[in-house]
C-alpha cells in the first residue's frame, strides 16, 4: 500500500513539472528582429519627457495647461471635420454653405468673423461684414448693375449678355404712348421691378371712302401698348 502511494506521488510530481515546463515554453515567443527593433511601445506615462503617439488616443476628459497645437482640422461634435467647417458658440459644427446659427465663428482668410443671427460681424473691427454675392463681380464685368436683394443683374437694353438669361419680368421701363384713328393710351413706368408696364387701346386704320374720298377710320380690335424698356434683369446661367 505504501509503495503504491509513493509511486502515485512521484508520478503526479513528474506530470506537474512536465506541464509547467510545457506552459512556460508555450507562453514565451522569441524576438523576430534584432534589438532595438521590435521593442514594445512605451506606455503613456506621467513623466516630463515628450511623447509621440502615431495612433489615435481617446480620453473621457482632457485638460491642457500649456500651449496647444493642431496640425489638421478640429472637429467638435463630429468625428471627421472638413476644411470648410465652422465652430459656433454652442460647440456645434456647421457647414459654411448652410445658414449659420447665432454665435458661429469663421476665418475668412483675412479676418475672424462672428454671426449674430442676421449678419456677419468682424471680431477685429466690430463692424458688420457686407456679404457680396459671387455673381456681383461677373455682373459688373458685363457692364451691369447688381441688385443683391433680387439676385438680379440689370443691363441696358432688352436682351441679356452671353451667359445670362432673363430673370422673370425684372426690368426698367419709361412711359410710351400709342394711338390710332380709333383710340390712344399712354403706359406707366417702373424701375427695376418684376413687372410689365402696358396699356390697351382701340386699334384702327384710315381709309378713303365715297366719291368725295372722305378719310374714314376702319375700327379694328384692341391692341396693347408697352412701355419702352430701358433695362432688363438677368440671372447667371
């Protein structure tokens, strides 16, 4: 009986030692590169030396007590901001092509501006910034006059220049009179409005009648007399 117990203990010790050695060898993997290559990345620490992390870093809170530097774009509330994004006072990102919210801040390339809910205000001078429609310059270049409230370029005459087309009935016109032997009328006028100034009169033509060759009026239907157009309102194609 004693011999059986002894043999069992010896066998158990041998098996335990064999499994332990096998575990140790299985857990360890030799280096694949010559030192110092292949070293384990240094952890983020609380030391005073600078550290550079090539991958991303996410934290639940962040406090910066020194200077800050951002080489790329900064997104607040979004993961991937684009170059055209703006940050507003409520810490929300909005595309610069959309109507901004009050408190939005933007850099124009020459000035910092803030949106007060109705207009952009320079944060440097404190003056309201006049936003110019991009078609303004092209309108001036073709000899026109740009009306921002109507988004319309007025040019002299009754036809738009190349690259532009009439914008509804926007135009300017002066009074014009029309008359025949049967009727007459005088139009009104308008200046840079979306309207047509006109009046209606009775049409007619004269003719010689009878043996005495009397001049008589041959009454026709109604006719329209239009004001003389001096400008036409155009929009960019």
